[in-house]
């Protein structure tokens, strides 16, 4: 199958991180090349093992890993990426992106992307965290910079409250990403394959 595109999938320290495993699988089965990057806190919720197996690529967990050769891995991945997807995205990582922090592999990749590379963010968090003015201001900053947000959904949250903050359904995230890849950096493309 022709590759649908090269995706960097960033996974952050949310209770929804386990759902990124199936999201990774959906994207691979749809024909994408997927490179997974886990934040340090994502590794409290998931390990690299399922991502490495499903993506058939090494998983990046350490900014200073030199296994890829002389060029830093985060620069290689940023150069090659057709799209950066962060799912789930925590309030903390959304804040780091909005403020241009570069304190781990994922945030360094986000800064080192080619300017035309689409960035898609799927937030997941407690409803009060999502609605907090600080988070909303960070989201607005990123939107103004061209970052696309998918979700969050509303419903029963893992913390026990009802509200906005649920990770968007992974099938919808995958469909959005495939459509975005098909459209290319600046125009309409062919319809994406189904992920069902
Ligand atoms: C059990 C548990 C669940 C959490 N779930 C979320 C979450 O869904 N969304 C969120 O923004 N933060 C959540 N947090 C807090 C983040 O893990 C914390 O802000 C962390 O610093 C995020 O780091 P990262 O964005 O670098 O991965 C949770 C913390 C705990 C202990």
C-alpha cells in the first residue's frame, strides 16, 4: 500500500494515553508511517512496547537518545514529518506548545517542524482544566498559529465529573488526520481511505 504520510504521534501524560495505542494501530492500518514520541509522564500510563510493535518503528522517549546517528532524532523526525498529531494532549503540553518550550523530545519536534507541516492536537483533561482561562488562552494562541484542535468531547470524565474534556473518539481523530494528509500542506486532495 502506498504510504498515506509520515506522522509523528506525540502521547502525553493523560489518563486517556492508553487510547493512543489503538489510534496508532488505526493509522498504521490506514497506511501511515507512524513514529511515536512519549513524554516522561505518558510513560506513567503506557509503555513504549505496544507502540513499537504496532508502529514497527522505535519509540522516542529521550531527547538525548543518539541511536539514530549524528543528527538528533528530534530533528530527523521533524524534518520527515508530514503531520504532527498530539493525542491525547494534556493541559501541560498545550501550555508548553503555546509558550514555545523545548524541554523534551516532543516539544523540540513541535518547534523544529517545517513551517508548512500541519499540527493536530486532541486534548484530554478534567473539564475545569479545559475551561480554565489559562488553558483556553493557550488554545487560542495555538489556533492563531494554525494548530488544529480536534475535540475535546463532552461526557463522563475519568475524574468522575461530567463535562468537556474527553478525548475525541479515536476513529474521528484518525479520519481527520487522514483527510488533513490527503489535503496536503495547502490544498484539497483525494479523499482519505476509511479507517473503519
Ligand atoms: C491519574 C492522573 C491522570 C491525569 N490525567 C490527565 C489528563 O487527562 N489530562 C491532563 O491534562 N493532565 C492529566 N494529569 C496531569 C498530568 O499527568 C501532568 O500535568 C503532567 O505534568 C503532564 O505532563 P506531559 O504533558 O509532559 O505529559 C493526570 C495526572 C494523574 C496523576
